[in-house]
């Protein structure tokens, strides 16, 4: 009889600990979303808006570190003037940031 009573007392504690585990997992997911996923999506959205708003004469930096000035724009690529008459055709996805802000800081 004692073992049966002990088993009945232990059962609610086991059910409660399972619920608290799920609450903790949900809390961890929410924290990860707030501090990791959400800021990354925001940064990616800003980069897409920057690429969509490019115009002739903008100074840019590519992912590979090439500095240049936008010469012409297409749907999928951008022609960048690098030095003198040197022009490179670069995919829009390879454009990383605006370099005009870097030049103003120096």
C-alpha cells in the first residue's frame, strides 16, 4: 500500500516537470528569435532595399572588396566603373554596401 501511495504522489510531479520543460523550450525559441533571427531578417531587408534603390553614380563595395561607381543597372547585374575605363559586370547579389559613407568619414 505504501508503494501505491508513493506512486500516486510522484505522478503529478512528473506531469508538471514535463510541462515546465515545454515552457522552457518555447522560451528558449522566443529568445533566439528575438536576438538572432529577427535582427538578421531586418539587416537582410535593408540590404535588399539598398540594392533595389541603386542608381547611376552611386559608390559601392562588393562582397569581394572591389570599390567602384555604378555605371549602369540591369535587373540582375550592375556595371561598375572601377578605375578609368575599366568596367566590371557584377551580379546585384554581390553588392555589399554603399562606400560613399566610408569616403566621407576619412
